C-alpha cells in the first residue's frame, strides 16, 4: 500500500485517499465555444503514460482536499506533492 | 403538550457502564466514556478573516498548523483542513454558538451547527492508543501524535476525527449514524486489554 | 507412553523438568518444553512422518524450519483443526494432537504408493496430459486426485478463536532475529529509533540456537539473551516472537503474521490466536538468514535423508540424535561442523563424503575426530525404503557430470546429512522489487540492487560467518537508523567470534546417475519433481524457468520451493549449457509462509464485517417490528408488519394509508449539504441544470445534476434557507458521491468561488409526513409556523418548532400526496418522531417503509437508481424543461452532441400489463414482437415494477427506444430469467394524479 504525502496532513496510508485522475486535464474555460473534439478530449480521453504522471488525489478520509501528486506509474515513486492553487 | 425533549445519544440504548473483557493485573487497560451534550460547530473560511470573529465568540484563536488544536477540555478549535475547523464547546447551547459565530464572521465564511451529528467517545487507559491502532492506519505514537494534535483518518472503514487530549486520553469523533457501530467495534477491540466503561460525561 | 530413546541426557534449549504429552497418529508420546513436534518425534525415534504428494513415497523430516517440504501435519481436531502445519515449526504443547497428511489409510501402508510403482505414468505435466480429456470427466478425476493427494482437511466448524489486526509504524523494521537481526536492532534502537524486530520462531537467536558457536569465548546464546534483554527494556522497541514478516509491499509497508497463541491448545480468554500486523517502516533491515540446499541423488527422498544443518540443530538445540549412524554428504564446509556436532551428541558418524577434490582444513578436523573423510565422491543412491539402510558412494569426475565408476561402496547408516550449499532467504528482498544477483562464490541468488528503503544483512546476503553476520547487522542497523533521521546512530564494536578458514563450495546441482540405472532423484520433495522431470520438460520445449515451474509444478507446493528452486535452476542451466544468471529466476511472491484465513479476516466477521449506519430513530423502528433493508451502509425500515400480517399485505396497507389518511417515514438517509457563501447561488447554478439564482428565501426547488458527459447524475430538492444559505438534498445512494463532486468543483474547477459545502446528513433527523391528513397531524405538534396552504404552500419552507424542538419544515412530497418533511437535530429525532406518531394516532397514522415508498413513487413515475443508471439523459427521463438555456452547467456542453437527442433513444415510459393482472417481470427486456426470429431487437428494459394497491393492478416504469411516441402501443416484456412474457401497454410515466392536485391541496 502506498504512502501518499498530503500537502497538509503529511504522509498517510493510501486507504485514506481516493484517486482523482489526470491533473493536467483542464476544463475548457468556455465550454460553449469548445469544439466537439476539444470537449470530447476533455471528457473522455486520458493518457496512460508509463512513468511520471501528474495526478489529482483526494484526501477523502482526512482533510478532504484535492491536491496534485507527481507519481511514477512504474515504480509508484512519489516525486512531488503540491496543493492546488490557493483558494480565495 | 409534553415538556421539551432531551437530547438523546446514539449510544443511549446500549450504554452500560461496567468492566468487560480480559482480567488484567493492573486493571483495565482501556477506559471508555461517551462525551454528551457538546456543542459542535463546523467552521469554513479563511483563517485570517475569520479569526477575530472566532476569538470574539469563543475566546480562542483558530489553529493554523495542520492537525493541531487550540483550546482545552472545555472548548477549543480542531483543525480539519486549511480552511475548516471544528469548534467544540462543553458549555454552549448549540444554536447560540452557531449564531454567535455566524455573527462574528459575517459573510466571510460559513458556520454550521453539527452538534447532533457526531458521537464523541473519550478513550483513556494505558492501552488507549493500542486499541486505536487495531483499526486505524495513523501513526499514533506520542512522537507522531502528541497531545494537542488532532487527525482525521479511518477506523474499521469508518471516517473518524481523533484528538490527543493529553498523553493518555484521546477523543474520538465519529458521524452519529456510525456511532453505534463504532461503539461496538471499540468495546470488542478493547476486550483483550480489559475495558472499563465509565458513566457518560456531560 | 514410550521413553525418548534418541534424547541426550544433557544440553539443548529444552526444559527436561517440563515433560509434555502429545499424540501423533493416535500414538501417545512425550517430549519437553522447548521441543518442536519434529524434534519430539525424532526423540521418540519416529522418522516416517508422511507420504509424498504424487507417488506417495514414504517421507521423513528434512529440515528444522520454515523450509520443510515433507513433514506436513494436520493439527488438532474439531473446530481448531489446521492442515499443512510444518512439524518443524509446530511448538509442542500439552495435549497437542497431530496426524500425518497425504496417506490413506495410514502412513505405514499407503494405497497411493502404487503410484510409485507405476511412476512412468506420472511424468512432468501429467495433470495436463492425463486428466484434461475428456473434459466432462474432470470433476471425477479431481475428486480422486484430491483424495489421493491428501492436501489436508479444512475445518468444517466455525473457528472458535479470536484473530486481530494491528497497524504499526516504526523507524526500522528488522525481519529476522538471528545474530544479524539482533545486531541490527541493537544498533538502531540505541540511537533512539523506534524498532520492530520480528522473528518467526518462539524465541530469538535464529541459527545460533542450533549451533555451538561462541561469542567472546562464551556460548553465543548468552549474547543473544543479553541482546534480547536490552531490547526488551527499551520502550520504543517492539519484539515480536512467532511473527513472520510475510509480505513486503509498496512504500516500505509490510505484513507480519503473528501467532501469539499457536503454542497453546486453547488461547487465554480474549487472547488472539493470530494477529495480522500492517507495518509501515521508514527503513528496513532484512536479516532473514539462509536456507540450506539438499543434494539431488538417487532416492534422496528417503526418511533419514536430512539437511546437515537440521541434523546439527536437532543435536544441539534439542539434544536429539536424529539417527544412530550417520553419513554426511556435502559440497561445502558447513556440513563438517554438523558432522562434529553429531559425533559430540553421540551419533556414530561413519564418513563425510565431499564432492570437492580437496576439502582443506575442515576435512583434517573431522579426521582428527576419527571420522572418515572421502573427498571427490558423491552419494549416488541410498538403500532402504521407510528406513534408511545405507548410502551408496562412488567417485565422480571433476565437473560433476559423470560417475567415475569402479569404486562403488555402500556405507551402512540410518541418517544421511546432506548439504548442497546455502540459499540466502531473499524472498522479502525480491518481493520488494529488488534485483537478485547470482553470486558464484556461494552459487546462490543474493540481493543485488535495492528498490525500496532496505538493506540485507548476514546470511540473507550470503555472509555465513558469525563475525560477518554481527558486523553486517550492526552496520545495517546503524545505517538504517541514520537514514530514518537518527544521525548519531553508531556501529557497536564487533565481538570476537570463532571463525574458521573456508574452502569454497563446489556447485553440484545433481549427482550423475551410474551407468544403466534409473533412479529417482528428487529436486522438489513436496511436489515430487525429479531431475528427470526437468529434463523431460526441457525436451518438450519448456525451457523458460517460469514455464518449467508451471509445467513440472517445481516450487509450487506449500513450501514454495524454498529447498528446490535454485537447484532446479542449476539443473536447467546445466541441461541447456547456459549460466544460471542468464536464465533469470521465478518471482518470489508474498506471503513468505502461509497466513491463516482467520488472521487475514481478523475481527471483520459477523456484524463487524462492515460498519452499519443507523438513523436516530432506529431503535423505535426495531421496537415497532420493522424489517430492515441495507441502503448503502444505512439500514432502513423496509416494512412494519403487524402480528400475523403477511409481507405484501403490510406493504399494501402502508401504501394505501398514505394515499387515504397519513403515514410517516424516516428519510434521514437522504444526503443533506449545507451550502453557504456569497457565491452559493452561482455555484448551484453551475452544478444544477436548472436555475437557482432566482429562488426566493423560504422556497424549495427540484434540482437536477448531470455528469460532465451529459448523463443524469443525481437529483433532489434544494431550499434557500437564508440570504446566502441553501440546503441541498441528494439521493441516499449518491450522497457521498455528490459531496465529493461538489468539493471537486469548488477546489479544482472553480476555486475562485466564495462557497462552502458542508455535509449535514448526520446532523438532521428527517421525517416525511405524507397523506391527506398530514397537515392535521402537523398542526398538533408544530409551533411558530402557519402550515395552512397559504402559510406554507407547496415547495415552501419555514423554521419553527415541532414537539418544542427547533425544526426545519419543508412542504415537499415524494409520494405525490400533501406532505411535509421535518428536520430536527438528530439528538431529538427519536423524541420528535414519537411525538408526531402520538399526535397522529387519532388520524390512524402509520409508519411506512421503503417498500411502500417505492410503490408510491412508481405510481408517481419518479425516477431512482434504476432509471438514473448513468446512461440516461435529462431528456430521456422527460426532464428537458430543467435544462437552462441561460447559463453553463456541468454536462451542458455534452448535450450539444446530437447523439444525445436522437428520437430513438431509450425514453422513460409507464407500462401497464394488458390483462391488468400479470406482474411485469423484474428486469425484463422490452420487445415489439416476441415471436420474431432471433435475435429479437430489444427496445428497452423494465427499470421499476410493482403492484399498485391504489390502482388495483400492476404497473411498471421502463426505458424504451422512442418510447414517448409509443403511448398506447402494445409491447412485450420478456424475462429470459423466468421465461415469462407479458404484453404491456405503453403509457405516460405518471399513473396517479398526473396534474399534481393532491400535493398542492
């Protein structure tokens, strides 16, 4: 079981977290003007890279924050863990 | 019309003080006591903008360091998230505290009364942390979870909030609907240490 | 009771003051405290302990530890019976009962031994070759294979014992409590690090327990005891005995299987028999020791052929003579010490046979002790069946590929102690994804490059001298502690140990056969895989180690090939003319040794299997005779049957009461989310399809949520309870998902919004009061609110009191009747429920459960999970009016895809059986013409169905292709499960009060 560093709570057992998917996917700023292709890619298409991937994780049983984790999908090494841009 | 109802705990039907489980030479390794009648308010917002209002309403500051608590046995603020706290008071009427906090913070955040929404159990005794470690993946060693710290995690698949009141006592907060199932788990898990259930506090 | 004829009078780590009675195969025997079952059997002269898996050949005790392939026994009887226990690890306790496995009718005469006579019928891969045809007979074959294979018996009664789970954290985990592990634990613990030291044995010391080694001129076990005492006195050291580090997983997480009460017939009250530790270690030291390899020669499986280190351990640790006259056969130095210790224990050691031409000083030392040394030779065969009689010895050539011939000789013996070298126990290292390396010096796999935060020490990394083990242990412990942040951790000085000069081993993977002989040479004793099987598999094309393993079953027994894997590799390499490293190795997988199911389950059994969630009124429901149904983790009242009342009668009674008088239902399980903030309305507008900005304070509105792909996600009512405060409700099923979705939106998509979502599901007990008389009931308990139609109109909201408790009162309806929902703080839920029930008595109020609720909502055509199945759009469900054109919302852009508006999409309809009698089958498919040639085009499916007691006939909801255009048509509901076919008429989905006059009344 992985040990995931929550930027707020520190290293916690994987069982406390839920996976939030690819963090690099951006919701089009104006969905109405997005092309069908752009929208389709946003909703359905995800890379499945071998190696480092920026992911969202959700500290479901902890502080309930989403945050970014850079994880190597081959080794499970956690390369970085950062909060999302400041909530204002 | 009957007189106004009393608050009723989620454990009311099963709560039965006494000593259970293994007979141990030094007496029960675990003590359990429900804390009843607490006022709990969930607070959301920016610490910087909320703090003054909170201090006015409660006399305490909001803890900024993650997973720490400011306050004492009678009341305080538990850190839940960078913009979330649980305000605990053993003194207040719940409605008043929520309103006073809401008035104090104005439109800067959100105060939500959750006094009925949690079951709170105070766990003491030499094996208090051993008991929790049977179901909780947190590191509960005093080096990692010192007095004045709190943490949210899981026990036996249920979300919990733990507060290390001091070296020997931990308060466990669990959603009311899971109160009874958690109580059943605690009393079963405590059996090997010997367990004394005290009268409810508050 | 017989004596212990093979027990020495003194020495050993046993307590002769504490004799222990036990039975083996029904025979009453005696051993001593400190014995294992195996040592006690040997003390009693019992060498034949089981039969082999395939050929049912007689087998004896091979080892003294976890690697044992043969001596598997069934322990105890009744509910506590346990199969496949290794006699070499079972601690003796008073009253222990053990039986041989794998023999029928008994160990002495075994019908299955005929398999040995016909063994040419059982070659490698024989399961695949023999029993796969005809496939229809496999079940028959399997029955007999299982009986003959005798894999032990699973208990058939519930396990009476407790099993526990435990999480633990440490700076340094040390796996293995031999000299290296103890040294590592000492070095780490003295720095202040939190240390867990786990060993599979009943006590620490590892191999030292079976050796006569000294440290600082005194018995090594004195050093062990001092080390354990020092560690035990440290508050941050956890010493785990009878605890196997069984699994090494990601990010330095470990599973340790502890057996705290395995050495007792019955555990103490509340004591765990098994405990599963989940350990997270910052750093780990693997000091798991090494396992001696047997040698592979003719009939090397006979009882009496034993690992040299095991024979030595029985002599030293248990003061047991594992035979009367011994021959030692080796290719390395370690067995010479065994020969000397056996001789010291009173065993007559006839000779040490060494495959090496020049064994060096070790040979000189045995000769000085009067033992014949025979270098350049090998044991090529043994004589004797159930009991060893003699070892046949012959010279072998320089590369070990052929017998030199000529000087054949048989040396009488009843014990043949063998050593083929040592395999470091690299299992945990390999599990951690570390890379193994083949070390030619010891001809074994050793830890290579690490993958996780661990280091191996001592025999586990191929260091076999005591001094080396201690030095590496101290170093590893100090390095681990420093890596865990204890910068000052130092290495204690290494004490003096007696160390002999070593002559390198000579690899000997298989002893050649003399000309014109066909002897069975076993590689894997447990699975009866011979050198010939390996050769045959190779001839048949299985030249990859992974294929070889599966085809021959080499290494696939309960011992997981601990004694056989590397030998098998060596044989394969020899046959292929390749080096061992070039072949790779099979993967070591957790667990290292089997973990009992009880330990895995822990206390998550019975009602602790999963948590349950109960509302504040649960006890009232129980007392009222409710039966409960799980809804997620909640338990909801399903129906309240009266004494003598049938289930369906009760459901229909409850349903009718709501439509004619009044009923009350516990709806506390609906998700409730407090939404506050300056941007709360804007936020709602983005997550709901419909408009909330114009909702006035004190009003509720139905809200529909989509997923980003345009499909309906959830629905509920949201009420504006303050200027910038809303209370959202969700379905029971999706409450958690919706909460997470809102947090995703607020944290990831729109962090700029000033809005907060807080779950208040648990804070409020919720009671729905429904039916024509609901207002009259409410009027009796309400305070401070005018609940008339004018004072509290449909979809209105007021705050007041109910039964003197501050309450939130909503005029909303799921049943389609005049109805209210009352929320009070959950601590008052039971009291308010009781007060309303009491107030409603004169109106014949009844509590109703989820069954009646379901019928009421089908009658009204409301959608729940069957319809909100993740594949339906708002338009499919007739909700396109809720899709705002003025704003963006989650999922809106997907609706621009024309496929979501095709007229032949499956749309929500009502369905009534044409005969108005036959129930529509649950989950039925809907077709136009059931008699058409197959495949019959499927138009849709039944999503909900019931008998409507208010209409007097069955009704159903379904989703049907282009269904809204088919109102009035007759279709057919087919159930491939039950074979039913019911003609149905398509109707609108609202069956009762389509104009909604009742709920506005």
